[in-house]
C-alpha cells in the first residue's frame, strides 16, 4: 500500500502591522489635528452667542473708558466724574460706532448720577435693537461696580434705578 502524502503545513496569514514610523506619524497627525477640530467645534457653538458677545464687549469697553475718563479728568473740569456716552466718544475713549449708541445689533445707553454722586456712580445698558439680529437676545447692564448682569427680558430705561444700582433680579453673566 502506498502511503498518503503528508499534508503540507498551511501557514495562516498573519496580520501585518503598519511600520512604527507610520504609527508615529498617525499619532502625531491626530494629536496636532485635535486642537483644530476642537476649535472648529467651539467656534460653531460660539456663533450662536457671538451676537450677544457684542453687548458684553461693548459694556467692557464703556467700563474701561469710564475709568480713564474719571481718573484722567478728561473733561478738565477739576472734578473726577464719569462721562456720558457722547463724552466717551468725543474724547476717543470708545470707538465711533459704539459711541453712536448702536453697535453690532445692540443699542447702548450710559447714565451718570446728577450732583455730587455723579462723581461716584454711573451705569450702562446694552439691549438688542428690536428688529436687529439679536432681537430675541439678552439685555446687559453694568455700573461702577464692574459686574455685567443680564436679563432674558428687555431692560427699559425705566427699569434702571436712578442711583444706577443693579436690579437684584439680573444675575451676573456666567451664572
């Protein structure tokens, strides 16, 4: 009898991995792209709030301008007092557009207290232009304390205390 030929050993194919340099390149590329991808996603999220950021940034500019106006006695009257929106614009402490009272979909108002307290208190309001891109957005308020507050409802000038005190119903931005 003839013997059956011995079965040939069949090698199972082995998975070939990528060379080490290619793996390193992949990790490097993925690691360097991650921040960019995160930035793009974050930018997309911020676009929805970017119109409201114009109200906040305008109030920051006004707050800084008030400090410069008062401490530099920009109106040269010998009294360290705060300025109106027009005065802040005229002395070039804020830009022309913001100083006009309408800036990127928000209308801005600035008030200073009359009399001796005018030296110590001011307020500023940023509220959406009624038919503008932020019409349904928040209204923002700040005063000499420097805390920016918001209201989901439109803030009217009659809602502001004559002394410039913040309404306790308006939470600080970020809360």
